[in-house]
């Protein structure tokens, strides 16, 4: 059995920034996204980023919003 540790805040921020790439809004607060994702594994965070990008494309937007990222992470935030 393999045991993986959950990523730390800095790792989560780097993962989100790298995964979203050009889809990341300049207004997106990585700290907020990292806090929302703190209980998720690396794979779950990557999937949430992919889902947020997909939602962004389907909504004909150019960048992922904090709300889309939170929604893809299974969280609800109020703006």
C-alpha cells in the first residue's frame, strides 16, 4: 500500500498556477484557491483545475474565475 501526503499550501498554489496556465485570471487569488483545496489530493486538485478550464471554455470565457475554481473543487463560495 502506498501512502501519499496531501500537498502543502505552496505546492497547491504552484499546482493550480501550472495547471491553469493561460486560463488563470490575474485577479484569481491563489491563496484563496489553495485554502479551498487544502483537503484535496494532488490528483483531485488537478482534476478540479481541468474541470474549471472546461467550464470556462463552455461558458465562452477566457479565464477561470475564483467561483469556477471553487465550484470545480466541490466548494461553494460567495462573491
